[in-house]
C-alpha cells in the first residue's frame, strides 16, 4: 500500500476541494489544482480497491 494512509489522502482531498470554496481560491491555479486532486482521487480509489481485495482474501480464508 502507498506511503500515506488512505485516511490522510482523503483528508488531503477534502482540504483541496475546500480550497475551491475558500477565499484563497485563485482562478489561475484552479486548473492545476483540479488536475492534482484528480490524480489524488484516482490514487485513493486504487488504494480502496486494493484494500477491498485484501478483505476478500481474508474473508475467504476465514469462511473455509
């Protein structure tokens, strides 16, 4: 799994989304920020899929 915990990544994503609604928002930075957050969201999705697979394997082991 990645170096950051999933919960940390989700918090980072939330913070990034909040930036769009904050007084710190700058139109010039919006496109790059959006791209950055899209990559982060895909990374979170990948981590969650891996976690789901791990849980399935553990569940299969215990249901035998």
